[in-house]
């Protein structure tokens, strides 16, 4: 066969059509009055499922790419527990001092990184049926998918706060707690370069913060409950425990389990 004939046959060969996308099919169906409405609705549902799946995949890919860029936040805030004096007020000697990462420090560090990666972190607040404050963190991606988590908190009236300050304090705690969960943010003490984990053999600062978070969530009179819980821990570990930071690491899992069980029982009452 001559080269000329080959070229003519190639030119006249039927074109191979590109497979129609689901939106093409939906578009054609919308313009066809004889098309079954039920089938049309199923096509729309299929399109929504595919779009949602693609959005979630884009969300996860962007989250994985962003993770190494997220910083370790310094714990510049501090929670202090003081002994009760004869007046009944907690203005005596400091018995426990624990660092924590402040929300303003977390927000300042992560906002530019979230923006560059196509993410936005927003919050919703509300009031539960029992009067406690709820804070919901929502991590949304430009592709359309979002994930959220909610924490329920009592009013933080510690330190002689008024009612408005108590709500503000609890809301701020809810923001940093939900943001930390959604982004798996790590924190460290200012003076230990992230290496110090507490005294040898005792729970780490992060583990202390985790126990405090459960106590703050379940018991408005946080400091009083910490004292009672330390008495329980002393019996559990068979050694004197004056603060949560004194707990041997080997008893951490049992301590968290006990707190969660106590909170559930308290909620059911």
C-alpha cells in the first residue's frame, strides 16, 4: 500500500470518542424530557458521592503534605494550683505548676501554614442541655471536604473570674484543644527543647495536660477534684502523690481509665 493511501485511510478513520463524564450524562438527561426522573436522581446522587470522595482524597493529600510544616508550639501559658489557707481561699503555696500552649500562640503559628495549604480552621460554640459550653473545631479544605471535633466544657471560674471571663476562658481552652486534635499539634516546654518529659519515671507534661483536660471537662471544681484524685493515685501507686506530675508513668493508663469512668458515672446522674 502506498504512503498516500495509508494517509487517506488514516484521515478517514472514525474518531474514537472520549468517554462521557457523569456531568455530560446528567446534562444530556436534563435536556431529554423522556428521561426517567428516578434515574436522573440516582445519577445526581452518584455524582455527589464521587465528588465527596474526590474532595476527601484531596483533603487527606493536602493534610499529609502540610503535616511536616506544622511547628511545635512552646508552652508559654501556665496553670498553677495553690494550697488553701485558713480563710478557705487558694492563695497559699503553689503545689502544682503545669505549662500549656496558649491559643493565641497556636493561632499565630498555624494560620499562615493553613492558608498556604488550602485549609481554614473555624469554630462554633454553643451551650449543652446541662449548661456546659460546647466548642466545635472545623478544619475545612478548599476542595470542599471538612472534618470536625467537639469538646464540652464547664465554665472555668478558677482564679476569681467573673461569669463573662469564665465563658471566655473555657472557649479559649476549647479552641486550642480541638485545634490540637484536628491537626495533631505538638507542644513543648520553653526551656527543654522538647526533650524533657518530666522527672525520671513520672508522667510527661503532655500526659499531665491530658489528665487535666478530662478533669476540667468533667468537674467544675477542678482543683478540689485534683486533690481527691491525687489521693486515689497515691493508693493506686502506693506512693505519695501530691500533684498529677508525681504519677509514675506505669500508672498513667489506669489513671486515665479511672477518670473516664468517673466522668461517665457523673454524667449519668
